[in-house]
C-alpha cells in the first residue's frame, strides 16, 4: 500500500474562514450588475471558480468581456471590503506545519485566481508554509479535476499517495475525478450529507490535528477501517468524526 506523501489544501473555508465573505462579494457585484440572485443560491456555489460562478449565476460566459469584468470586480470588492476582516480557522497553521514536519509535500490547490492567492494565504497565516500552489488560472476550476491533476504532477506523486483537504462537495468531486480521496471539514458551512463522499469529516483543522494519528493521513486511505477509527460512525461510504 502506498503511503501518503502529499496533501492538497483548499484555502477558502478550509484554512481561511471566508466562505460567507466570498458569497457576499459575489452578491454585491451581481446586484450591481442588475442580477438579483438569492444569497442562498450564491452561497451554495462557493468553492467553484469565477468561471463557473458567472456562468451559473449570471448566465454570462466567463471568456466574454462582460464575464471577465464581473470576475475582476468581484475580486476587487472582496479584497477591499471583506478580506481585511478575515482570519484563519482554528488550527490552520498548526496543521500545515505538522504535516510539513512529517515530510509531507503540502500544496495549496484552489479555485481562486493567481492574483488572489497571496492575500488568501497571508490571511490564513500559512503563506510561508504553502509556497507550492495550483490555482484555476488557465485551468478549469473545481469541480473539474484540472487543478488536482496538476497538483499530482507538481508533487510528483500518484493519486493514492495524495489526500485532498477541503470543505465543499466541489473539492471532493474534483479530487475524486483525479483519483484522489478527500478529508472534509464542516467549517465551510456544508452538512455531513453534502460531504458524504469524503473518506473522513472533521469540524476544522484543529479537530483533525487533535486526531491526526488515527486519521487517513497517518493510516493511509486503504487502512481507514472501522477497527482503526475509534469514535467514528459509518455513513455513506466514509468515516467521520462524530460531532460533539
């Protein structure tokens, strides 16, 4: 059995408490463009890239001048009005630091653009720990598998030697289409049923860190069996930490 050699981190909702802010930034820009879109609909799509958002929420092709303008405006609104108030999720830096100290290759794998990445990593307090990154720049964003496949190439590992850590169904779908398993966090605001295809679910980075020696990161994907998972409940194909 191949041991885990690389960990791919989503940023928004996984290391940075930013999903609600991302949704509000999209809502501001869409309404300013005359698109009255319900907040719940926008929020349900956070985790996808701008290419998907403008198409699915505004019916505008991302490659069009109008689509590119909306994506640029959303990034500007987010940076100016929401980013300064954000902070890392509990244990974000400690988790990445622990995995690096164990010799694992850690990459940021995100639907964000290259221009946004530095700001997101800084606010998540992991900029100096995640120097390797794959963004959706010139790639199809999640749930398409492009960013995960590229991460495998850059880390020089096979799909069974890597684990994705994310917080949305789109992280899980993108990883699965590249043959990679996902550990999911509830910190992004999704219910366990939405994350049922993850191999494990934890509350946030600190929760995973506190159980790391009994997690797939230590045991390997194929060893995630009932006897190795005390305090876990079997649901829909994945093992998850029970909520307190």
